[in-house]
C-alpha cells in the first residue's frame, strides 16, 4: 500500500486511524486504551486516535480522512462498526478494517469470532488475515449483517438477561412471539429475483449470512459471509393460537418449516409496504420506510479476522 513508508530510515510503519466510542459498553475502553495503543505500536503502526463525540462522527471521520490510512480500526458497539463500514463504502480504495468490540450487543463480532477481550481483539488486528465480507445496501444506508423490522427488533433489548444467556438469540424470537398480539402487521410486497410475494408480515430479517439471528436457516455446512447473497426470513401475521404454536415450534426447533415462515436467498430485495415501517440496521435505528431496496455488495468490506475463521466463513477456496 502506498502509505507504508520508511520512517527514520528503517522502520516501516503502517498508518492506522483508530476510531473509538468512549461511551460504548459501559465505558469499558477507559482503562484499556493505553494497552490497545501499545499493542498497535509494538507492531509498527503509526496510530491516529479519534474519540467519537456524537452519532455519525465515526462515519464522517472515515469519509473525510479514511483514504489517508492503510488501516481503520474501530472500537465500540454494532453501531460504531456500522458507521465505520458505512464510511468505508464511500471510499474508492478501502483501507483494511479492524474491530475491537466494546458494546453490549456485538452480533457482527461474534459471527467473525472476534475476541470479546479487548486486548486480544487488538492483538488480532496486528496478526489476523483480511476477509472480504459482503456488505448490505439499504436505500442510501448500509448494514454489515442484518436489516430487520417487527417483533425481533423491538424486544432485543427488553429480553431478560438470564433468558438471553439460556436461549441465545432464540430468546428474542420467543419474547417476540409472546407479544405477537400487540404487534401490528405490515402489508408488504416483496420482490426478489423473478419472484413476488404479497402478504401481511409481523417480522422480517434480511441477513448477510445463513445464520439469521442465530438460526441456521438453510442447513448449509458452513456460514458464508462473502457469497453475495442475503438470507431473508419473514414471518406472516399469526392469526390464531395454532399458527402461533406452529411458528414458535418452527423457531424453537430451528427447522423454520412452518407455513407462517417465508425464507429465501437473493442478492437484491425490493420491498414496498402499505405503511411506514420502522427498520433497524445492525441493531440501530434505520428509520421509517415505505419502500426499501436492498442490494448485496459482494466482498466489499475488507475486515480482519483469524485465518481459521476466514477459511470457515469464506466461499473462496483455501489458500495454502
Ligand atoms: Mg451471504
């Protein structure tokens, strides 16, 4: 890369922009910042540090400054990661991205198996391998792993911690289905490939991997996050107790085979709703939309993960 340069004659230093959200995950980065920077400097990075002050800061700094760097590493929750990835999508030549999770919800980090311990995640940035991950376009926004609306998105932060620990992501769905009577369905027309489906839906998830919020929806051997395809999972309006039971069973058994559940894969999804639907992107507010166009940008995000992980989530043949 052009910005790797000779410094004081001998040491080759790679330029890194380190963007972190000081408030993320109960300010857990506070006592670790020095160690993290130390790890980067030991590996001959020249580090520029930015602490975000408000929403959109991370995105804007990447758009404004990103092209000057070889690496852009961020620390924060899913929201910070989403902003940095969004910023990178605006750059013609994308620096390598690294992620040190600090938020309480880090679904993207877990799918990339990035360590939860911050120092270990920093170490991974210095020694990991680059994985070219798919990015989702959502109208003029982006998401790294999931766009959704309905039951799931509203309950994700209300589910009791014990239940989350016991059931993982299933807990979200169970809680969501329990509140199904309160959920207002949306009438939608969903277009993908040459298919059209029109119905009332209470939940929709469009995910970047075959694991849709913890469910191995397609029973493929491995999760591929660079295959250029979204996995869509939509639940139709549940009109009676029997349908509710069927849907719940399908979710709990992870078979997803109930008639109330509609799933598909595609690289482009167009959704038109009768009303304004509130979407979430990577767990953050995605705004109200009547019309949504989702486009898969295949292998658009170069992000560091462990070599073993890269081999398991990539559709590309293993390099020896
Ligand atoms: Mg995929």
